[in-house]
C-alpha cells in the first residue's frame, strides 16, 4: 500500500511515519504540510491511501477530496482531527474513515 501523510504538525507526521515504516507492504511515498503539497503528491504518485489532517492548511477538505479523487479515483482517505465532533462531516464529505488525534 502506497501512503501519503498529510499533516501540518511535524510530530504527528513523524509519529505516523514511524508506525507505518514497521508495517509490511506499506510504502510511504511522502509527506505534505498543506493542500497544495498534497495535490502535487497525488498528481505525481497517485497513492492508495492518504492520512489527511482534516484541518490541513489550504483548501477546505470538502473542496480537496473531490480534487484528490479526480487524480486518483481509487484513493482511500482517512481523516485525522483533534476535534472528534468533525467526524460525521468528514465521512459525509467522502473520507473513508475517521481517527481522532485527541488524547483521552
């Protein structure tokens, strides 16, 4: 599985990369800190999965997801947010899953 990690927080990107690097059959294509970088990665590499910070700087996620799917129709998106109340909006907008970054 080819993955892009898109989050503007360095610590979150590093933690996700560390976890994913130890998974068999997972290739991290790259990282993005804003929607422009993510779209560039999607156009260049067409990943299988994007781990997407729902509040990623740039375009609103509702506008971003259709653009990502235009470039990569089979793309799966897991939305990440420290605001669990955005879960339903993320799923309604087209995210395939939602993970809260909030610590209990």
